[in-house]
């Protein structure tokens, strides 16, 4: 049986703890007697017969007629799927999206359905490349549907392919992909690597326009989401659920298919497998492997390290596939997510430490720029909790990451201007939104690059900054270890050369002899804080 996660109290015999540090790693000693480490559980057992599980759930969905009974000749069928931002890192082929989409297409063909569109649900993310689409849906699906334009990326700025469906009682406007809105059936194929994903958020965000997304991607909503990983305490999710009701009432019929993956990110063999082991269980070979890997990475250029890590494909196991009506499907999915990720933790801490890895949802095959470092640490890792944040109000967050002053010019053009112009003026999310958001969101050049190249929408860096709004309001200080000093200061954070320096600096905020908690992530772990 896979072992559950645990909380280790650090004492004098505890070995140095592994911290991810971008495309490298560090071993850090944490203060004995007042530190603890939250370790993820081991990967849950995978489904042995994935195709069988997919077929079974399509025939026996939750609160829905079987998929074959919903398919008929002459109908308009749209299949939408999660984009390149999931899973992280990408999974070894065949991707679960490919396996599900192929099963749906087989049933559609048997029912005589020939009007089928397959859409990557980008929201305001960059367009997927051919290689990325092939990895997600498989060569057979790509070759059958892409050449004649029936497989394509959602365009949130195409006025001819957007449909306005209505407004919630709170004034939130719902505008989504027109083909999806006018279809006889929308099948959404989702991957849940964390509990934030899926549910009504799939369609209400993934297939929406800026006109809709701005209602929940804003400082007020983000600051009052406690946390993104617990939808019942998340204003982001409350908004998406309200929008989902409007979509349903407008007559859009959605058949939701959600899958969950285990945390087998680095595998059980090979040099990266040491990253899934607890440090005190490292063998002599594990220690030698780690030392050789670290030494090799230090000798490489940043671009070489980036290429190596971005090429890694994770041997995830599929732990569930559930189909049917959105809400019961999502509740079942959350059960599987929490079974893998949740670790009980008692009480909050003065200082939370994080080792940030090389990847987040928005730098796949790209560069982790400083804005994305902020988003990953304060937006995602800080929010990996249920109940209460791991760090107390007024506490300190210490993150380890190189934080280079570097941007991908194709993927992140508006990020460059946001970093140079906006953050040079203010780091206050509310002031940023009031002063700058509309101009960036409506900029014709950014809009052109989003629609025709592979650029994130002009407003996207704003949303990444807002993603950390709750943490910015909650924390007393943020320190980045080993980061580019000017870049860290531009973010409004404090730079430190070493972890020991950072821990000493933190006492200015939380006082002497503070408690320290390290969230040992990745693989993904979520603290259930009481």
C-alpha cells in the first residue's frame, strides 16, 4: 500500500532537506527543535485498465444518460479539452486526454455523428503548437481533424466565434466559444492534477472571453479565495459556479469527463527518482546520484538545463475517470484529488519555506520569468491548503528560486512591459488593476500576438499578479533565496543569498526563534491545516 504523507519534526539527526531551485536543487539544514517538513504521500495505485475504465464511465455516467444515447446523426458535437498548462510536467504518451477523446470519437462514429469539432480550451493562454496538440490528443486524432480545421485553439478574441449567454445576479457576464454554445452536446475532457481544476471552471473559464474572465480574475476575488484548492472557500470558484448555472440555463448541454493522476512525477527508476524519496531514506546510490546530477547541472548553461527539464515526461498513473453531469462528477474527482494530496497538519507556522521548481502552468516549453515565480509561490504553493494557510497572518514566506530577469519574447511579450512599466510604478494589485489593466487588455498589438502567434493575452501578467493577492495581504514579508537581486526587488520582495541568511532576516518580522514549516513540493502535497 502507498504510504500516506507525513509531517516530520526536524531534530539534530535530520539530514539536509531537498529544495527545488528552478532547474537545479539545494540541500538545506532547517533549525532543529522548531522546524517541520510536510511530505507528500506516495503515488496512489493506478487503474490497470484505463480504456476499460473510460468505456465504463461513458456508459454509466453520474446523473446523466449514457453518452451513446446522447449522440445522433446530424448533431453538432464539440469536444473541448484542457490545454498545455496541464498536467505538469507533461505525461508520457498516451496522454489521458487522447485516450478519452478517442473513446468519445469511436462512440460518435458508431452513432453516425460527422459534425465534430475539437477545441483546446485556452481561455487567455497562448495557442498550443502542433507538437503540443499532437502530444495531447494523439497523432491519429490530430491527422484526422487538424488539416481541415476541425481541431483548433479557442480564440477568446474572435468576435465571430463568441456567444453571449447572459448575466448572473451579481452582474457577471458570460461569453463563451460560439461553437460550444450552439452545439447539441459539449463534451469537456478535463485533467485534475490539483483540486482547483475542473467542475464549472472548465467551460466557464476555459472557453470564455476576457469579457467573462475579468469578473473572477481580479484582485477582490483572488484576495477572498481561501484557498483556490478548496472550491467551497474560493470566490473564484463561486463565480465560476454561478456562471455555470447561466450556461446550463441557456441550454448548453455539457457532458463532463474528469480524470485524476497520481503523483508519480519523477518515476521509480532513473536519476530523477531520488526527488520522490524522503531524504533520510536515501541510499548511498541515491546520494551519489543526487551529487552527480547537481554537479552536472551546475556545469550547464541555463538554456541547456531548461531543455533537459522541459523534455521530461512524467510516468503518471491514472487514478480515476468519471463522466456525467458536472457537479456530481467534480465531487467524485475531488475525493480522488484529496486522497492523493491531503496531509493533516496541526497549527500554523511563523515561516513557510518553499523550493520552487522549474515549471508552472504558464511556462511550459518556456521561461519561468519573475512574474511567474511570484505566481507559483504566492498564488499556487501558498494556496496548497485546506482550512487555514500553513503560515500565520503576518508571517514570512521564504522561496528558493534563481528568479532570472529573463522573459520568453514570443510567449510573454506583455509580461516584459508589465515588469518594466507596471511593477516599476507599484506592486499593489488594486492600484495595478485600476491604473493599467484596461490598456493592456485592449491593446491591439497584444491582441494580434495572442490570436496569430503563441503569446499569452495582454492581460495575462495582471492575472498572475492578482493570483498572489491573498498571500500579499496575508504575509508580513516575502524573501527569495538565490534570486537575481534586481528582479527580486522589482517584485517588492527581499533577496537573500542563503537560506540561513533568509531565516535570520525573517526574525525582523516574526521575532526570535520562529517556527518553520517546509512544504516538500513537488510532488504535489496539500496541507489540511487545523
